[in-house]
């Protein structure tokens, strides 16, 4: 008979049967695989998965247990739950593993594990991997007799050096002593990788810095290289090439800055991007790089909005700050400040002892002489245009920042001169010649492009005479010369005496090709050239727009960065790259001494270079390229002119100074700005919200004030309200929007030791001067900031 007790018993039996029929979790690790395991009071420990001699297979318990054997001494054999295991990729993961048992002291210096990134007495594998191991790291008490083969080489299943996953479809680098294995798609993401026969040469055999500067250079793989032990990145073993923030393990091994991991809660580890476009310098909706502070308008890059993470071209190529680089650095709420990357060996001992991680490097601030450990996501390069710019020296700039700008400009020019001299010495040592090209005398049409020739009846005839002093010359009134038409010898009345046939007779100025200090090869005149005289014709292959796009696309795919294209008319372009004359070596300058002119010669358009000023012998010949630049791969201009724009394709600067004539004296008009250009909170430009209080010029980013939308109506900035009670402020920090009423300012504002200004503690690296507190209310009127 049924009873409630019997029914309950049946339910329990059914539940037990159901539990037993429940499927086990899949086997995550197989016998012989190396894993991280956490058990007892040990920290995370490298272990080998083995088989229990009693059961002979992994546990059938629902939680799945693994039987593991520890490496090193003493050896332990234990069962470990799956949740207490982790896939092993290398010893560098130790600090990244979460701490499960707080009792275990997890300190790297007390543990030994495979791929421990430490030097010492090593056992070399004679298999394909060419690896080196400490005996304890592979659980050996003494070196084996005879040939040693590591477990991976025995099994034939190797680990990809990039993704750290074991697989049978990995391929080995073709360099005999390399021994690194990769998935094809993993190593393809590293640009220095090159195909060799039926295989490839991995990027660890090429200096990444030299490769970025010149992918086709002969020195990229020469000399001693230091290689990262965690990824296929290598540099020449010199401070000129090695990335700042690299940790040196031995003479040929490093950990590169790619393995930097920001620490939570550390403000100086937060990623920051600029609030202006690196191309047009304007604010707005910006596309921000995930690895550095760079930001761009999508329209300036001429690209579609990317999905997911996006990186700028420099970061994709692997470009990193190097020692002695001048950078703009962001610290707290300070404006971007110029600093020089210092080598850790040259900084004071107290700075060396400060905590820093892989990827962090010390910088020395100009003006204040302070030091700071920072990393790539909070710095961007100082450029030529910054050294020549006087915009940041305007009124209102404090003395310390002005001094920093001046010191940075001087130091930058010193380093540039050293670099140029070093490059010149290297070039002279190698006795390099200009890149090869085929010399031609006249334009050559390619493909659909045509060279036009007019009938003699269609060529204009001037009014000059053969009896004139200089018929058709520069000082004559030749109508053809005025209209930029060249006279034809069979049409011109002056006949053989005509002086307006420089293109046809190739009456070029004598020039020579030479090696410049910083701009590659250039062209200079051998004799004096008068203003307006013909220098040379720009000759090359004449191509149409379709062929032009094809050549540019080919150049981009093959990392060719030198272009010699010049627009002839709306349908034709002159490309002097493969074929041309000496004019192809003429460099760009924002203040050139030559210019291009389009003349009509026998019915067709030709391009000539003419002197803008009197040019003395030995002077480099230059003209303005007037490029149209697309993308963030803008070329830095190194012309050194006073009005240099900083980049090719950007208009040169014009110093506009409003003057009022007052008799013989000229008086400068001082213009006062109604609004400041930079955010009063962070010091950057961009889209701003402005204070509507009369006389207050302060502007802010909405994000800096935690505003979700632009304030409407008569809005006053937080500089006018006390930070504590919200009442009318009486005293103000001159570095940020912090302000306080007369009741709450005591102890919160003080006279800065740095520049003598009223400041809060957050904006003075020297800290509050307790001996110079903020004046009491009795004498506060002289220190109150009035806007």
C-alpha cells in the first residue's frame, strides 16, 4: 500500500538516479599538459597533469578533479578541482592570476617555475624548439645523459609564441636557431615578418624601430638584437632603438612595453586622449586611439566608423617612445607638459626606487625639473611645429610653463641636430647613392594619357623683333611670356634670337644632387640664379587619374613613402618616381626659393621651376609641394623655415599683426579675448561650454564638469560657488575651478611655492606650504581672484 513516506522515498530515489545520469563536464586538460594549480597553502604553482595510479583516469566526480604533479622540490601529487586550475602560458602570468586563498603568500621571488624568465644554468633542448630550461623548472634533479628533448618536442605539438595555445597546425620560423612556432594568422599581424622560400622569417629577427623608419633598410637585421621573451618583438641593443619601458632580463632578452598592465585605482595608469584632432587641430566628435592619446575626425582620416577597438597607424606599426624623446605628458589636471624620456640608470635613486611596472618609463619635466613614471597611453610626441610655435607663449601663461616651453624647444633642436649628424655620418660611412631611377629628358605618356602637339597655325605669335635688345626676354614686353606661352622657333618673329624657348632648348640652371642632414637627398645650384630665371623642367611619366590611384595603392601596400607626383591638368599627372630628371630631388619648404609654373609649349602643358628670389651658389633649391594629405600618416615637415606649418600639406603660418599707423610710429593693438581657448579644468581645447557671468572668460568641457548636456539659459561656472556650501565664493584657486567662501577657505587654499599663486594642494607638486597659509579674512581682500 502507498503511503506518504513511501512516496517521499520514491522521489528521493528518482532524484538520486537523475543526479547520477547528469553528464560530466568535459575534460579540460589531458595527461602531460602543464597547468597552473592552486591547493593547500601554496601560491599558484606550475604542475603537470598526470593519471592517478589507482584509478588510471580523471575523476568521475561531477566537479571534475585532476591529478597533478608539481614541478620543483619537493614534488607533490594531489587532486585539484577544475576551478583551481588555469591554462599555463608562461611564468609571466604569475602576477596576473587571482588570489584564491589569502593565506598563501604569492611572491615570485620564492617560486621557481617553467619559463621563469630568469638567467642561470640552463639545459638546452636539442629538438625543434631550441628552448632552454632550468632543471627544477622541468622537475629534474640532474641533467640527463645524452640528448635532451623537451616534452613539447617529444609530443610534436608546440605552443604558438603569440597566442600561447598549443596546436598541431603551428609552423616553425625558417631561421635555424629560432625555434619559435606560430599560427599563420598570429604572426601575420607583425609587419616585420617576411616570407622565406616556402616558409617565413618571424619578426623577432628584425629591429622593430629600424623597420618602422625604413622597412627596406639593410641594417634592420644586422647587429646584436635583444628579443622579448613574451612576444615576437626585437630591438637593437642600443638606447637609440630600444623602446622606453623595456625591462632587461639579460644581454639578449627583454620584456617589451607591450606587456604593460594598468593597475586599478592608480590615476597615472588611466588612459587619456586629447580633445582635438591630430590632423586639423579642431575639436568635435573624435575617433580615439585605444593605445595612445591620439584622436582624429573620421572625416580627416577619410574612413568609415570602425567597429570595436581602433588604433592609430603608429600604434598598429608598433611605434613606441624611446629614450631621449621629447614628449607631451599628461599628469592629473595639469595641462599637457613637455618632458624628456630619461633612462632609468640616469635618474636619482629615490625615483628609481619608486614602484613601476613593465612598460613604464621615467620622464623629466622641463621647467619644474620633476620626475614621473608614466607610459604610452599618457604621452604623445613633441614635434618640430611645437618648437617653432609661439602660440602657447601668450598672455596668461605662468612663468614655470613658459620656461618649460623654452627649455623643451632648445633641447628638441639639440637632439634633432645630433640625430641629423648621426644620420649624415652613417650615410657617408656607407657611401650611399641616390635611389635608382631612369633619367629622361622629356615627358613620357603611359597608358591612356596623351601628349598634345598643336599645329603651327594654332601657336600664338608675339610682337617682338629680332632687332630688339633682348627679344622675348624677361625684361621685354613679349605677350607670350606674359601669358606663360613659349615661343615656337618657326613662328616667333625674333627667330633664332628669341629668348623665350627655355623648355624646348632645355636651358636649365646647373644643379647637383646632394645628401641633406635630415631630409634625404636634395638639389642645390652650382652657380648664382637670379630672381625669375628658369631653373629646370619637372619631367616624368604622364599618367591618368586611374593609373595614379593604382600606383598610390601599390605604394601603400608595399610601405613606399616617397612620392614624386605633380598635377599637370585635371586629367593628367606627372610621376617622376620611376623616370624623371634632377628636379625630382627638389625638397619641400614652407618658405621656398623656387615655384612651379605651368607653361604652354607647342600646344601642351609643361611644368617649370622658376626662382622666386636671388639664389646664391651652393643653396638648396626648394618649392612648396602644396600637398593634399589624407589619413593620419601625415609627413612631418623638416624645412626649418620660420613659418613652418609642421606638416606637409598644411598651409604655412602667417603672422598677422594688426598695426595702427600714428605718424611714423606703428602701435600694436592689444586684443583681449572674450573667452579663453582652453578648458579651465583640464587645459585642453575642443567643444566648450562658457560661463555667462559678465566678465568671466572661463570655458569648460561638459565632461570635465560631469554635465550630460549643454546648460541652457544664464549659466554660471562652478568657479563662482563655494565647493562645500554652494554660496558665493570669495577665494579661488588659480589652477582649477575649486573655490570657497570666506567661512570654508581656511586651510584649503595657500600660496604656492612653485609660482607664488593662490592654489589648492591638488595643483602644486611641491605641496602646501604650511608656513605660508592662505591669509585670514582680515587680509583676504588682496588675494581674492576677481574675474
